[in-house]
C-alpha cells in the first residue's frame, strides 16, 4: 500500500495526460475547434481589460514620461513567464494550465495547492472584473442616452446598493455563450478583441495629433527606482496570458498552436501598451495624470475638444470587460474539468453535454458562484484577493520548466519526425517517442513535417556513424519536395 508521502508526491506522466485528452491523436472528450487566430484572441482578450485605460494614473506619477520604459520592462518580465508557459504548453498540451503542469512536474500535493490558488485567482478576478462593468455601463448609458441604472441595482450592499445587477447579468451572458459551444464563444471573443484593439488604435492615432515634445523633456524625474516601481504596478496589466493554456484540449494541433498563440498575444499586447503609453505621456503633462479618472478619455477630449471620446472609450471598456469575463470564466471551468478527471473534485465538473460537447453543469455551477461574488461583494475587496493566485501560478510555471528539463518526466521532445523508411538513408538512428534526448533538435532535417508523419511517433535525434561524423543536411525526400 502506497504511503501518504508517495501519494502526495506522485506525478502524472505527460504521456498519460496526452493519451487521455487525445493531444496527439486528435480524439478526446472535447472537440478541437479552436485555431491559431482564435486562440491568440483568447490570450489578448484575457490580458487587455480595463487596466490600460486607468493604470497610467498610478504609474506616471511614479516614473514620469519614463513610464514607457516601465511598460517595456513589465513586458519583458511577462515575456519570460510567457516563454515558460509556451514550453510547458507544448510539452503538456492539456487543459488545467498551471495545475496540470504542477501535477506533471512536482506531484499531486503541489498540484492541489496550485489548483486552490488558481480557483481563487480565476473566480475572484472574474467577479472583480464583472463588478467594474456596471460602472462603465452607467457611464456609457449616461453619455449616450442620459440615463443611469439606479445605485441600489448597480452596487454591492457594502457599497450602498442592494445588488450589482449588471455584473450578475454579465456573468449570465458569458455562461450562456460558453454553454452554447466553445467554437461560438471563441468567435464572439475574437470579434470583441478586434474591437477593443481598434479602440486603443483609435486613441493612438488621434492622440498623436496632440503630441508635444516638451512633455517628454524631463523624461525620468524619479530615476531608475521610479521606473522599476511603475513596472511593478504595470506588470499586473499583463496577467491573463495563462488563459491560453486552459484551452489545451480544444485546440487544433496543440503542441504547435498553443506556444505560438501565447507569443503572438504577448507581442500584440506589449506593442499596444507601449504605443498607448508613449502617446499618452507625449500628449499630456505628467503632473496631470495623478488621480486622474478616465485618463485616456480626458486626453482625447483635450485633443479634439469634444466629449465623444469618453463615450467611445466607455464602449471599449464595456467590450473589454465582457471579453475578459468570458475568457477567465472559460479558463476556470476547464481547470475544474481537468481536476475532476484526476479525481480531485467531484465528477460533476467532468461531465460533458453530448449535444454541445461542453461541460454544462460545470459552467452553471461556476457561473452561479461567480455571480454571487460579483453581485454582493465590493470590487476593492475582490481585487486584493487575486494577486496571490497569480504569483503562485507564475512561480510554479517557472519552476516546472526547470523540473521538466532536468527530469524529463514522460515528455515528448520536440525533435525531428518521420518514418524510418523515409529517413533510413539519412544517416540517423531512430528511437520511440517518450524517451528524452539531451541533443539539440535537428531543425535542418525536418523543417516542415506533416501531422500524419509526426503522429507515427518516431524521433530522429542522433547521427549514425558516417563520414566526418556530421549530421546529414537533408534526406532525399526533403530535397525532392515530397515531405
């Protein structure tokens, strides 16, 4: 009988995870309908929320115009984490995000701790984002139609109301969309993400008209310490890239698509953030940012001399919050789906509706819990509870990459793929997938290999004895264009 210690430290092999989810065969409990573009939009949608619309009011007073470098530093740090996620997503292409990675590399106890933090992060952050939706919805309705939702129906009891009804409605709409199907949800999310990217692009294009180089004269008034301090505040606006890793069981060709989507989302978000920050500090003096509400809208109003930018940015914020809520709610249901399959939570979270091929009961339970939090708890308290989950997830992913490389716990190395007959004359020996090699990948041997050959599971990583002991450049089939 296994001891308690062995049970808590036991790892789940990646090969077993891949077999359960059909990562390499294409068959699984969930339908693989998400492509590279839609998955990239999920990553971007999970990151760009309302943070960029208001973070400058906190960051610019700390760093001055040098806040642009703060965004770059925060982007680099987020990029290091994204690279870790990309490597693990390629090696462990399943749902569960950091939970699954911890289970594969550090054992069941670590996985349970990480899962608890993730559920806290996803559940509470979804509720916190939904709470903010009512504020921007009121602003938009007031600017456009001159009406507002009564405070008793748009604020939590501790904030002077009875119920935050818009937040509850938002969670309900997202739940209905997720129940309808993953493909439909991904398409709607892609439309919303493109819309909010256009809103930020509109700010950049119009804001450039108010460019004043004098605003950049005293570029770093608080020195390097101010730049790094602002980078710490800005870093949390990059949180959300891990949402891509929760879609591992519904992505086409996950070993390739997931890493690419993570990096595309990171580059897109960083470019948009840096461009927005640069235009903002050039169009408005740094001392005006302190405690400024709706900073981006105020900048555009000064540039164009009209109030319509506030309405446009409020609409952008409404769409941003909807997209973020949808993505984060989706991520939480998929983490619980993976945990239920492993027997760590009740089996109800793992049951898939045969018609929609989605975990309907899982989605309903999670949505009800999030709606209760969003409707009854103020946003300030919810926001303070999300940081620990995020930090734990990032730490686990970084450590997981180290463990994965050192111990090679049942992973498939991203080597050169083909059939033995096709490569027999290339001077390479073969061995079956599942064993780890310490040699670098043979990128010159198989640059583009079809999935049907890749699934045959033969890895070519070691040159046989041939003249000079060097690797053969390419097999004949590659030169002839047949592969």
